[in-house]
C-alpha cells in the first residue's frame, strides 16, 4: 500500500491514457464555440421534452380516462413508456458509438414525435398504450445520447462547470410539468399534452441535424451485436415486467412472476456469454474492469433504488397521513429538485478541487441524512422539517449523480463514450424500477399486516370489511370526495396503518442509501484536472 501522493497515482494510473484521449478528442471535434453553444441548446431542448413528458401526462390522465375509458389498463400508459425507454438505452448508446450520435439522435427524436402525434390521436386506452410504447422507444435515445454529444464536445473542466444546466433542465421540467399539464387539459384538450412536443421536437431535430458535424467513417465496417441486443432487451423486458407484476399485480410468489425471473436470469447468462465472444459487443464486459465505471454502476444502482423508489411515496405520506391538499402534496418535491439543481452546480466545481471520491461521499452523506430525517417524519411534522429533508436528499443526488457521469465519460476512450454514458443511466433506471417495486411491496405487506392487527383487536366485521377495501384502494385517502364518505373512526385507523406502512418504506430507502454511501468508497481518489496535468 502506498500512502499520500503515491496512492493517488496508484489509484488513477490505469485511467490516465483514456482520460487524456477523451480530453484530446474534445478539442478535435472541429466545432466552433458558437456551433457548440447552438448544439448544446438543441440537446437541452430534447432533454427537456423527455423530462417534461412524464409529469405532464400524469396530470392529464384523469381527463384521459374520462375521455377514453380503460381504467383497468391505464397504469400501462406509464409502465410501457418506462419499459421501452429503459430497455433501449444501452442499444442507442452502442449504435451511436458505431455509426455516430447525429443519426441516432435524430431517429430517437423522430420516434418520440411519432409516438406523441399518434398518442394525441388515440381513440381507445389500448391505442394510447401502444403509441406510448413508440414514444418511449425514442425517449430512450434523447437523454443518454444528448449527454454523450456533450461529452464529445466539451472538456472535463467545461462539463463539470455545466452540470447545473442539465440538472436545471430536470428541475424546471419537474416543477412546471404539472402546471403545464393542468393548463393544457383545462383550456385546450388533453390531446395537446402530446401535440405540444411536436414543434419543440422539430426545432431540436433541426438544430442537431444542421449544426452537428461528425466523421464516423472509421467505424462503418463494425458489425452490430444483434444477438447481444436481442438477449439483453428480452432479459430486461422480462425483469421489468416481473417487477411490475410482482409488486402490484400477480404477486411475488405467483408462477408467471417466478417464471419471468428465471427466464431473465437465463437470458442474462446467455447475454454475458455472447458479449464475451462478440467482436463488437453491445455492452463490452471490459468496461467493468474500469474502477470508475464499476463504482458508478454500483452506486447508481443503489442510489437509484433509494431515491427514485422513495419519491413515489413521499407525496402519498404528505397528503394521506399529514393531511395536506393535493397542491401542497404535489409541491413537496420542489425543494428536493431545487437542492438537486443547486448542488449539481456546486458538485461540478467541487470535483475539480477535491476529486471524485470526496464529492460523491459528501453527496451520499447528505442523501443518508435526508433519508434519516424522512424516517422521523410524523403526522405532526412541520413544513420546514419536510422541506429540509427534501433539500438534503436532492443535494445528495445533485452532488453525486452527474459527478459520476462525468467521471465515467472521462475514464473511457471516445469509441466507448456512448455505451458508457448510456450504461450509467441504464443501471440507475433499473435501480429505480427495483426500488419502486420493492418499496411498493413493503407498503402493501405492511398495510395488510397493520389492518389485520387492527381487525383482530376490533373484532367488528364491518370495520374489517371497510379497512380491507381501503387497503386495496389506498388512493381513496387522497381523494377529498371519496375520503369524506369514509366514517371518521375508520379513516383514523387506516391513516395510522398507512403511517406505519410508509415508515417501513422509508426505512428500506434508508438502508439502500446507506449501502450507496458504502459503495462510494469504491470511487477512486484523485482530482481529474490534476490527473490530466500529470500526464
């Protein structure tokens, strides 16, 4: 073991060549500063569309259901979008490494806009689900390829200083999304929730199509790993379907869910075998020998499980247990988003001064602190307490998420930049899907257990029946009209049960956040600009 500066060199030396290559490539794009700024604007517009879509659509869904019907399958409007956008991320990344970013970014926008136009024309809920799948296929390209284009054009120092721009896109989209969705639904038509994407998407496509210049002749003869792409897509599709059905549909112990998990494991084994022998693998296994990529993958998976799993349940707690109205519950995540954006800007500067590991560790400390506060939340918690917890959680993700993305982009050669960027986002998305499913199951089991205990003590058949009905339809508690129809004593019993169940959910999130903190010690030490200078 070498201490001090020697340890710094030992930890970073394996990545020196690749970091320098990536930095040099940033200067060999042949793009003027003005052109790079124009392209950055186009990329941010595309990212904004993808980020805005989910919040806008969720706001309009009650009106959509009233228009199209199909309440029994409406959840698939969101699930199928998540499914197709997630499974295609690594494929888009690899294809862009082989044939260039421009063509596949434009194809992605094209599919996204086609899905948007068709979704606006839907006449049944089934049609909307199918068209949302097409939209998701395109969305899977917009953000990872957009960030890869940024990685191509800018040096490490420039990317670090630009972190706030890209976090700001997510923050603004998340804040104004519900407002835009509500305004469009109330004053125009729910169909314009989808149509509004078209002019902005065409503008983004025009900017990228005209301004982005690439030379990909050197990689034209590379073979596409079709077998690997098929195996990975099938495996992840089965995995996500099993997680969705296990948590809210068939149950974890059902034969279809178990069969899907087994088939997923078999397909993943086949995928690994294919990748180990492929001439140009879809996801090169050699990436996992890179310490930075490996650390970013593990941390992204765990942090994604904690953060993206828990935020699905925080508004439910605020509205269902604390008893706020829908507007207040909807705004509870705003401090989280603001903390994310502000600390992403800070993180970009911090990583240049102290390096990757201290920056990520600081983020994980804040994330764990936020989750610890979350587990202490009660029905009497003040707005200030909740706001502070949200800021802590957002600050933690802001410091760590884009820092690790920049680290990954810096640590791999340019010919793997798209693959590595997409893989980083892919594993975080998978973590989020796992987190939502696991926490959803924890809530369901906890709620059922609490209600069983209450009915044993109460012994009243009517009470048991009402509580059981609420357990199957917990959304009733956040619907003022439906809530007013529930007897007061039943409502209080159910709120207590929901409080206990959601605390179990937040405890699971805390455990995941602690594991993410531990994984941050896998991140190599060293300051990236020091590293390049030493070269």
